[in-house]
């Protein structure tokens, strides 16, 4: 009788090299860990995941209920309902003075899918993507899935986590195919101003001129800009500006946005991209194979969000600002905690390298990941290591939670750091 198991069974591997090499999403991993600990009865304050704790505004929920009653139950066009895409065309025109055609707008299952669509649509293996650090956690995994290479441009707390035009220019090589960034930035909250974007645009335009003579040597000379504007509504200074408003940029920029942050709709999974027509067509082709389209009911809700009153969004932004102010005030005197004031989004991103030489459980803390371990074990506060965002001296705390939680979390962190301080055999730098 033939044996039921192959003699080589122990060597069989069902999963791909692609998955084996792919890094896990650190935000989601920490959120899962913190959930498990909470289920086991530990009192954890979860500052790992960035999601608004507000309810989705009532008029958006009502539109979704109405859509259920109206039997919006069939597949939608791959790129989304026409009226919804038209709402984005109008939004781009009104808010960014950017004239786009309907075919350039594609709705997807979260901005996350919008991003991976664009990356897979544009990048060939070996292409380089310029990634100003700190960058959002999933960009590197997505670049990896597209078999491209992330070229990380480091920044520091002193520069407010911003990359100069000179640094950007220095990183461009003949293989550069894309610049990918978020503004307001997750995790640092840094928010690019019009003049700063203009300086980047100057570099990119210059690059295009330089590339003109190299065009015969290279199949794709342009650097496509992917501007992730998902935090557009959560900014505390000037109004939102986009790189598409810089001269020469509109035709070579993809704007990615979504409903998760500004409308408290993370679970509804709705994002969109506005892309040059050939990129948009490629995204539709990919999405047609991946998901057919995103959820019909969620799309009807998104229409209500985009066409409806913005009062709830403004109210949420005001509350995020108050929380930011509170979190900055509460953490101001924490030792070894160097945190620029975020201008947007809802995260603190302190540099905590000061603590790396401090002893915990018989060895130095050593790195940011172990610092997050320490904070989880000793303060019962879940945070995410800066490594995941390209800044290994930092940790990220989501402050999209109540003021009570922010205060309690900082109080716990303070006590834990005091213990670390007294346990530190050498004593940290003063
Ligand atoms: N970009 C950034 C910068 C983010 O922080 C997030 C957070 N979820 C996303 C994209 C993806 O958003 P979603 O898929 O929920 O629309
Ligand atoms: N954008 C959120 C964050 O950065 C959600 C988590 C995720 O999508 O990875 O925490």
C-alpha cells in the first residue's frame, strides 16, 4: 500500500517565498498582542493602533442603512459608483484646484488597498522608491511585495522629521521610480508646508530636465509621486496643501486618501486614489482581479460623507488637537523623551534612545523594540517600535483615545521610567 505521507513531507513548504520574506504589520501585531493580554485580564492601555475612537457620524450611518433597504446589494463598477467618483472629482477641483477626469478616480478597500494597487501598477522589480523616514509602517512591506527597493531618507527630531530638498535630490538614482510619503505624516505628525513641497517639486522638475537626454536609455524616466493624504482633515495649523498644487506636479502625482481617519470609518474599509489615467487603468485592472470592487453599502455611506456636512469632522479634529496638547503637556518633563509637537495626525513619536543603555531584566534596553516590550510589561501600555517606521530610536504612541486614557498612560509610563532610572546601574545621561 502506498504510504499516506510523502517521505519528504517534513521538507514540504506550502507558503511562498514572498510571504516568508514579508514583514508582518507591526501596528496590527502589537494591537493583536495587546488585545490578547486584555482578554487574559491584564489592564492594558492600547496606544498601538491609530484609529479614531469616535462613532461614524449619524448621517453617514443613515446613508448605509438606506442603501441596505434600497438593495444596493450587487457588484459595483470596479472603480466604484460613478456618483461617488464624481464627488471626488469635485473635491479635487474645489479643494486642490486640481482638474481630474472620472476615469482617474478609483475606490478601493481602504487606502491600504489603494496604495498596494498603485505600487503594483507602477513598480517593476528593482525599481527604487524614495521613502522619507519616518514613513508609514506598511509602505516597506508593500514595496517588498512589488519586488522594488525602498531607499530610506533618514530625518531627525531636530528637523521636525522633515526631509530637505537637498536630501531628496541626493537620493535620486537612475532607478528611482517613485517618491512615497504621507503629509500630515503617520507617525511623526510632520506636515509639509506649501513652500517645502515647492522645494521638493523644484528638485523633481529639475530631475525631469536632467532625465530628458537620458530618456532613450531608460524605459520610464519619470518619478511618480505618491502623496498619501489620509490625514488631510487632522491638522492643527494651516489648511491642507498637496504636492499636486505645485507647478508641474499634477500630471505625475497619485493622491491617496480615504474615509478611515477624517470620518471615523476605519472598519468600513474605504480608500481612493486619484491617478494619472494610465496608472488608474492599471489599478482598475488589478483590482478587477483582486476584489472586483469595494463594498456597495460602504460606498453609499462614503457618498454621504463626501457630499455631507463636515461639522463632525471638524469637531473630531478639534478634539484631536486638545488631546495632542494634553499629551505634549503631560509628557513634557518625562526624562529621556524628545518629542517634537505633531502638527497633524494623532500620534506622538518621541526619540527615546536615551534609555537604550538603561538596564532592564539584567540587560540594557538596547533598542526601541525592547523599549516597547518594557512599556508593555512594566507600564501595561502598548506602543509600536520606531523601527517599523524607519526611525529605530523612536517609539509611536497613538493618542486617538480619551484624555483620561492619555493621562493614565503617561502616569504609568512615568512610574515605569522612574524604576528604570533607579535600576540603571550606570545611570542614564543627565
Ligand atoms: N496611510 C496612512 C498614512 C495610514 O496611517 C493609514 C492607516 N490606516 C492608511 C494609509 C490606511 O488606511 P485605511 O486602509 O484604513 O484607509
Ligand atoms: N493606520 C493605522 C496605524 O498606523 C492603522 C493600522 C494599520 O492599518 O496598519 O496604526
